């Protein structure tokens, strides 16, 4: 059995261990050693920096694109444009997660990995039975809950489903987890809700063939000028 087929078997086994939930989310890391840490939490005093970043972005971005209707939509835009947030990007399509791995894996010096998450099981840790749809759930207000801890302080990560407000979110079938206020890792907070599968370097050649067959290039999952540019460079300058 090839390394790629062994990887697919391990994915299948991991989903079986999670109970084959009706909804499964995926996240790819180009390096196996990377943890499930939102970018914001890598900074000291991150809770205060979060407020400063949100205020600065919301004031500045209002001059650059359409006005957003609520705070969650602003936060999703921040994540989209690489401003540090408490969000982690996931996708409902495994192929998209594999694409994230390989499009960023230029040297292949380290094995990569795929995270597989049961989002409903994750939310049950915080007393919620379903994935939260945002901004539809009017009671789940970003600032009230995560800044003021009203009506409750949420400590563990929560799975949320955004409106597909951008072409990227739509193309990537994007969803998010929102890190809580407990200063603990995602791995410790959600041990039984996810699995981590290593994608070894020797499996990546076949994985790239899979992406080609599935038409999951940079421009497909980043349907904007940035994705188009990356796709052209890889297509024309591959191997140089």
C-alpha cells in the first residue's frame, strides 16, 4: 500500500473513532509540529491587543470595502486579511485542507498533518448541542461574550459557521473555531473531539496528483488576485 493510501486509511479510521459524526471539519498544517494555536494567542497580553486590533481594523477597513452589519463579520474579515484573531480556520472539505498543506509546503523538510474535528462534540463541552451559525444567533454576541463575559465566560473553543460573506469563504467551504478565555491549548481543551493524522513527505507526490484531479489549485481556493498570482507562478515557474 502506498503512503498516500495509508494516509487515507488513517483518516477513515480517525473518523470512525470520532463516531462518524454527520459533520466533520478538517484543518491542514504544512508542518507536523505546529499546534492548534490561533495567531492572536501567540502574543503576550493578547486579550488587550485583541480589542486594539479590532478597533483599528474596523475604523480603517470601513473606508476600503462594504460596511459590515455586525462584529462577527468584521472579525471574519480580520482573519481573512491576516490580522491576528482568536479564530482558527477549518473547512468542511478534506481536499481543501490538503491543498492548504501542499500550497504552503515549498521545501517539504518536515512531515505535515491533517486535523479532523467533530464540531458538535466540541461545542457540547461548553453546553451547546449544535454548531453556532453566525451572525444568525443574535444571543451569541462577540464583544459581550468574549470581552465582557456576559452572560457567561466561555473558556473552551467553540465551533461556529459563518455566512459565506466572501468569495474565499465560499470557495474554501470555510468554518471557524473561536478560542475561549481559558489560557490552555486547543489540544488540552478538546482532547476527545479531534484526531491528528500525519501526512508523510513520501505521500505528497500522490497527494499533489489528487489535488490536480480535484482542480484544487491556488486560484480555485483563493479566487482573487492573490490566488491567481500564486497559481500563475507555480504553473510557470515550477521547479525553477
